[in-house]
């Protein structure tokens, strides 16, 4: 753990001065230096009014000399201010001191005004802890402590530690607050503080970074497979590592080439995640024979005019069995000879034609017992040409549905539910419609159907920076709401749309990085290849890039190159526009580096378009800015 002092300060009212403080400077000299820094600019003047009929006097220069109330000694150098006789100004801030009075009235003539200050001895410390998102741990990756921050000290530039090129996307959060200590302007390189805490103490800031991926060990699951069912995918073999972290199934490799999926037996399947490989046991079993359901049915026998021929009957039979037409002397069957029994209470009608050589003799319906079938075993047939109506399973999956283990994303507002039957009571949460680059993603782990037959995806939330990451449940499989996250077809050109750009690699598993492409770059494509359950585009130079629709878009898309302000607007340090750092005048033209959206990791908020310009972010609202492509 490292300890360091505050290095740079900023005046509260008149700009910024930087000074290097040598190690041998005493504590007294440090206080004096900080005081001098604080008074580098003019104090704010509040006009208390001028009597009617009296002309406004020209500003005069006054000096305010802070005095230590306890020792009656001067504190730092006199502070130069401008004002007029009778005006009241704010008492200047002095590092380590609090003014006895908040306002100072200027005398009739320019003079040096002595103002009493009370010394505040309490000091503040700030501990900054660094945590790696890719390798979660309760212990910080690194820490630093900023000690001895005096009262009334302010700076815009508390630098964050540079952890090296392997770490990126710094995000800071205040974990432990102190009354009177204000944090602001968080960015990837540091933050600002304004210390007005009279009690002192230690505040804690947690900084989250993306470090190099560390693959923890894991234990694969054994699989029981029924012949004819969908083959297991990587997500079926492993979902979490030994530390409980959710594993991205696209980073899992399986080698099931030795498994004979149509022969019962036990097989070993190597499962690889990172540098570790473990065997999972796959047990192949014969398919379960469906248990027949007994249905009741009624048979009618009629001629071409609809007259009952008296050979109908009622009976029961196994679901799916073929019901054969009774043989009636003197008549020829004109309808199908066999009908599949598909539902309970089914009505089956066979139609006959009277043979021409048979005398026309009316049949006597009473001569045959209508409850006794001519076929002694109506539930079976020996006719090899019997026509059977196939029974579609209630949980069948259409061919255009996403595969198990594949990644899908929501293109419209959807809900996550705890069961396939979507109700308000079992809804776990909403995912609102988000811009393309921020659409929520899910891994499909299975399928179910609701009671009304609607197909549902059983999924796991893989939005790693969202509060919902790792949640499981059911979402709709409707194409209007959910679609594959990866392209399946080749397109001759693609445009990079990810605000952070995309990388190109030598291999399809995205290893061997060769180049980074910025947002807006148009790439030429010569092919598309599969990698596990994802796809990669092959560029004309032979390198590979992701085919994730959140990161690239097919075709050529012009990006905003510059903007001109239509009125005065603010610039901010962050994409959520919460930390203002500058006012931009009307008709100011700015270069745009890329576009992004606010609230990207909040699945309950849509997000708003922003443009990144030099020094921060501005609104993308065309009411306030004119865009140039």
C-alpha cells in the first residue's frame, strides 16, 4: 500500500496554479504554500446596493490579510480584491482556516483589512482501492492513500494510479463518505475534491478496472443424453468457475468427437476453459418410449348423400393409433381407410359408395348393433399403407429458434419471468428498449412452452456490468422482440459501431491481436466463419473481427464528424452528463470523436445520445447542436 501527499491545488475563485513542493518543506511552509495557492485569483464580490441617485464608483483595489485568531499572527500573504466602498465580499477561503465572519465590508478608501480566522487542525485521508472486474475478489488489486489533506483544500486533479496497459475502463465510486468532503469530476485519470470537513477522518474510493482475463479452475457437469434429443452445448457442461463466477460459454471448448450419439454408452468429453481441461462423462441412453394415452372416439359410416349406413360405433384406443374403416357388404370405401386417433372424443367419419351390381336394398339400421365394431380391435391395424396424422410434440422447437448456448439480444422491451407463463406475479423485471450498442444480451440455456403453446427461451443474463448480470429465467422467443446477437450471413462491408471500437485478430478464437479499429471504420469482408456458437467476419486482409451486432453493423454508415452549437451548452466529464467541466458558446464548432449513450448498463433506462469531443461529452440533441457527417 502506497502513501502520498496531495500534489496540486486549485484556487476557488480565480484559476489554477501548480507548484512542486520539495520534500524538505516544513509543515508550516506547506500550509503557507497552500494558502498562497488558494488566493491566486480574485475573490467573488457581492453587490449590496448603491443609494438612488448616487453614481457607481470605479472599482478600487483592497487587500485582505488573514489573521490567526489564537496567535494574532498573519496567515499567508495579503489577498488582493477589487470592489467599491460599502460593498460586501465573501471572506476568502484559507487552507487550514475558517473565517470568523462570512462577509467582509470594504471601507471608504483602499486599505488592507485584517480578518480573523480560526485554525482547523483536523485532516482528511483518502484511501483508493483498485478492483479487477474480470477477476472479482474481496481484496483490492492495489491501493493508495492520500494523507494529510487540510481543511478548505480543493483540487481538480487527484490522479489515479496507472496500473499498466493491461488494465482499462477505470470507473470510480465513493465507498465511504465524510461529512464536508466533496468528490467530483471522476474520470479515467483522476478526480477532484473539496475538503470542508472539520471533523477529519478517512474516506474510501473504489476504482473498478478491466484487467487481463484470468481463468479460474472449474468442474464440468456430467451429462445424461437421450438419443434423438438436442445435443449438449458448452453451456450445459459448465456455467460457473470454482469461485462462483459466471463463465461465458463462448470461451468454453468441448471435444465430443468420440461420443456416438446414436449408441447407448458412457463417453469422456474433454472440456477446456482457459488453460484448464477436465473430462465430463456423457451417458447416452435410449430414447424414452412415449406412454400411450387412451382416447375415446366415435365412428360414423355414411354414403355420398350423407345417409347413415348403420355400421358406426363408439370405443377407446391408444393415442396415435390408426382406426380402420369397417367393411360393409355391397359398398366400396371412398374415404381414407385409416384415420389417426389424435384427440379425446374424436369424431371419425368413413364414406362409402354403393356397388352398381348390388340390388338397391335399404339397409336396416336395426340389424346391426351400433355399439359393436366390425373391427374386433379398432385400436390397431395391419394395413401397411395406413395414413397416420403425425402428432406434433407440445414443446417442439422451430428451426429458426436460437440454439442452446447461443447469445440473443432484445430489440424491444421484454420481461424476464420465473416461469414460461408470463404473469405480473412471476415477472422478475423489465428490460427496456435500448440503443443497438447497448441492447441487453442473454445466453439461451433451454426451451419451454407456455400453457397456450408460446415458445419461451430459458436464459441467463450476461450483461456483465448490469445489476441484473447472472439472473436466470424465461423470455419471449418472438422475433419481434428477441434476435440472435451474432450475424449468420456474410456482408461485403461492415461498419464499426462500438464506442470503444473493435480489435482484429489473427485467429478465429480472437487471439493474436493485430489492430484496433475505431468507431465509424468501414471494413471489407471476404467471409464469415463459426466459432463455437458465435461467428466471426474474415476481413480481406485475412484477419478476424467479431460479428456481434452490438459492435458492428452491416453496410456502410456515415458517422457524425463535427457539430456546431445552436446555443450555449455545457460540456461534461462523463457520458451521463453529471460532471460539468465547461460552458460552450453558441456557434462553436467541435470535432466529434465518437458517439455513445448514457445509462448503457442500466436495463431499466433507454439512454440518450451523446457525442465525445475534446475534454468530455456533450448532448446529441439536434435542438441544441447541428451535426456534420
